């Protein structure tokens, strides 16, 4: 079935609809089942609240699909969206999918050069600038070689651009007659780039439909009755993937403009939020917020945590404020269509081996192996996965694709421990393992040890090149209220808890760690900072 079948043979559309598995269809089906149910609740402070029903979302996304057809955006074409978490962004994403085009996103914090670089790589036919994004998107598109059509949602379009309202003017809100098959690309989602230049992960409709969404359902990670507070940005796989899974299951999505702890606490209380998902860094900030002690958090069914070790202290404090809440650890990758390891616990005593690095067990749609450097099965080593959710590859990057998709497995680049019961414990990224004096050191293990010191608020550890040791274990530490904490004291603290080769040889005190939008430390930036001989001098002057 070709891209022009819907024009040349209208019966092809009916045949396609009869048995297809396409993500855009899930909005139509939920609208038919429960059209009046809230698909999205958008909050901006306590006074500004909008409800978008499944029927509203279906009709709006249909109009977007027809509008894109006007711009000759069709099956297989990339359409890029630059937007913060806005309800219209969800409808635009589904409109792109319904048209058979490929959704891709641009980080709204990108500089013009960064935006242009990604646009030239993903080569979208159309770039849509979300609310407040016209100037930033315009500056990025102006620097591109590919010259996509720019659609602006607000402001006055400049020559060659088109207003979003103009694109939708007079179009039907009925179902678009597009041919989509489950093997078609649905998304090209770019990795966060904490280690290297972002790569475009190619995800098909099939991968999400038969793998990720069913796994979330089987594990009861989300349910149709849930009111889920979305905190991950839509320009990430974590954000877009969560939206697609939640809409496919018929749940309600709560959106707020910023992931600020006070706004999160207010939204949980006001909307009866049942679950949300964030990093340990965020949860630490939330329990320190002055509103934490009095907001009603009793509606929480689950608190999901990813991107770092389980924060046992936070678990205890939040569990006291939200009685009956279950915690869920999550490990996933964009390359696995957001699959694949989940673990549930009600309190720290239920965590296997009381190990905060526990990430759970593989979901039903994922098979795993753990291998050493020779490729032999091992208790500790690189995690390999295979699943219907494995990506098609990295867009226009065959070398990077071949490096991770080989021997019938996805090589995740994560080092884990696998116990006899199938539990997985995250040790480190392969690229973050420190090679010092012929020994391998897990930066995550050293970080966890440093955080045990009562005078430490946060820490990150990297290897800094050294002519004698190859790399030296180097820590960047954000001190707590104890201003007297010294490098010597902290090194001695670690020495009593770690083998000598794992103990940091150098500690730099910093006011903040370089983190991304999800609270993950940008290790590449940190290595550059700690490798700069002027860092210590600057710290001493301050």
C-alpha cells in the first residue's frame, strides 16, 4: 500500500482502517467510548483551569491532520513541534500521527544554532511553533539549510510563514482519510544528549501499540481511572511516551506549565492526582517545599521514580503524607520505546537487598541478558534487551545504530547486576564507569556513598583524565548547611566505606550541579568543568 493509495483508491482507506494498529486511532476510539471524559486538565495557577474532553481532543487533532494536508504534509513526512507542555501540543502530536506523518520535537530552550542543527538533521517539512515560541523557532529556522515551512500559533506570521489558525481555517473536524500501517514511523525522538550529541530514535506505531502500552497496563503502572500529573517535557520520549500510553488507556492527564514543587503540590490536591513520575532530585525538592506539610496528598496511588537511586529518606517522608501510596521504580530507554523495567514497593523494607539501586524486573514485553566485556553471561555487566519495542534505529545515523543493535540484541550501555530472582540493580552507564589504575569504578556507587554524609546535599562523580592513573575519581559536591565540610573530611568518610581505588582523590565543592530538565546530571559538561584547572582557583576565590 503506497502513500498515494488514499487518493487513488478510496477503498484502500477502508481496508486499512479495518485492521490497522495506529496510535492516532486510539483518540477516536476513546472519544467513541467516553467522549465526555476529561482527557486533559490544563492548570496555570489555582484560577486558570481548562478541561479538554476526549471528544474535544479527537476533533482538534482531526483538524490539525487536515490542516497539515493543506501544507502537503503527508505519510512519512516529518513534522516538528517546538512547545512547552501545552494541551494544544497533545492535539498537534495526534494530528501529525493521524495524517500518517512522523512526529518530532524541538527543545524550546534550544539556541537558534541548536534548533537549526536538529531541524537540518530531521528534515521536517513543517515546523510548528507553539504558544510563545514564534521568535525562537523563527530564529532557528532562519539558520537552517533545509528551509521548512514555519507555522506560528501566536503573533503575526512573517512573509513565507503561516498562522496556525489560518492552517485550520475551514477544515473538517472529521476523521482524516489517511493510510497508516503499524510498521510506519510514528516518531523520531531525540535523546537528551547528556553524554553526546542527541540522536534521533525512530519509533513505529507498532512498537508502542503492542509493547509499551500493554506492558504499562499489565503491570498496573497506569490504569484507565488514573489522574496522572505529567511532569516530563513533551519534547522528550518520557513526556510524549507517557501521553501516548495514558491516552491509549483512556486515563486523564493533568498538565501544568512548570515542574515547580509548589505548583505540583497544588495540582495533586486540587485535581486528586493518583500518580506522577519524576527523578529523585525533584522529590527531594518537593519535600523541602513549605507547602509539603499541609497540602492534601491522600489521592496519590503511586509515586514513580526514575533516573537515580531510590531516595529512601524521601520515600519515608512522602509515605507519611500520602498513606497507602505505592512507589514504582522505573528504568527505560527511548531506544526501547520507553520500555522496560519496573519495581513496586510500599516501604524501603520491601526493596530487594535494601539496595537503592534496584530498578525492578523486566516488563512482560522485554527479555534481558547481562554480559561481561567478552559477551558472556554475567551477574554484573551490560544490560542487553530484545522486545517488540526496540527502535528501528537512529535516524540518519547507521554507524550509531550498528553500535547498539547487534547480535540480535539492543545494547543499552547500562551496567547492571542481575540476581537469581530476576531483579536488576543499576550500577552505571558504561560511559560513566571510571577506569583508574587498571580498575573499574562505578560512579553511581561513589555518589551514593558521598550522599550518605549528613553535610552533603547532592553529589556527582566522574573520571578526570590523569597521566598516572588514566582517570582519577573526582567528585563535585553540593554542600548542605554545614559550611565547614572539607575535602579531607569527605575523602576520609568515603575511605572508611569504599575500597581505596574507589575513594575520590579530589573533591570540588560547587553551588549547583549541571543538570538537565529531568534533574539528570550532565556528565559530559561536568567532566569538562572538573577537567578545567581553573575550577579549583575559582572555587577558592568564592
